[in-house]
C-alpha cells in the first residue's frame, strides 16, 4: 500500500481575544516573578533579624513563596489559553500534538491504527457508551465548542500503553478516511457507517 502523509490542525476560534488574554496573563506572570526577586533581595538585606530569626524568616519567605507560586500558576494557565491541536497521520501511525500560541509545540501521544478499537461521530450512542466506562480516559483535542466549516467532531478509541483512551477530534472526513484505510473494518461506528452509506 502506498505511503500516506496527512496532517490537519484544529485552530482555535476567537484567536484575537485569546491572544490578548495570553499576553495579559504573561505580563502578570512576569510581574509575579519580578516581585519575588525584589522581595527576596529586600528580605535578606533588611528584614532578617538575628534576634528573631524564625519570625523574620517566616515574614520573608511566605510572601516570597506566594509570588513564586503565583508566577508558576499563571504560567500554567497561560499555556491553556491559546491552544491549537495538530493531528498527523503517517501510513498507519497517528500522532497528536498541541501548539501553544503558534510557537510552542508539545507532543501528546502516538499510536498505530492497529490499536484503534472504534471510530465514530462525537455524541453518537457508541460515544456515549464509551464516555460512561470508568476505565476509558477521554481527552478533548480541540479548543472549540463548534467545528469549523468542512470539519466535524469525531472520536477515536484506542488501546495505548495498556490504557483505553478516547480522543475527541475536530477534523475533516478526509482525515478519518485516511485512518480508516489502514484500520480494521470493525472499528467504524454504526452511525458513521450509516452516514457514509447515505452520502454514496
């Protein structure tokens, strides 16, 4: 069978608003770290009292810790504000990644089509059954509540590293068709199968 490479990106809708929130959060994160440095310098320069060492350390370290923790939390929150998702298919192998603010790429997971148990439409009866299974971990790989034009929400259930995971994607039918070319026929959800039959 011929090698296939196909990639799609689920881009975040309302990117302008998300970009502003991203930079605003980044500013507050930087301010928190700057305050931590300033407070650390002031504390160990002026506030340390050798006669009351424990009290002065508590007075110095608690605000310092609060500034640092605030910076860390803001940094984590910042990386969740503006997120796109890449879906890559390479001849029987699937790779999911997230892209933060168009520059920071993080690989999420890779698996083969032989690991796929079911593929179907998001919200179908089969999807609902899987979502109720306690041993199935669901990961939403889109930032949007409505799919872009030419795309739909699909789910893929795969057995990866001994765990059963369900991935919700915002992708085109072309991406799903490429995956199905290298998958077992039994993986297709009945509702998606009926939809494909109606389109013929």
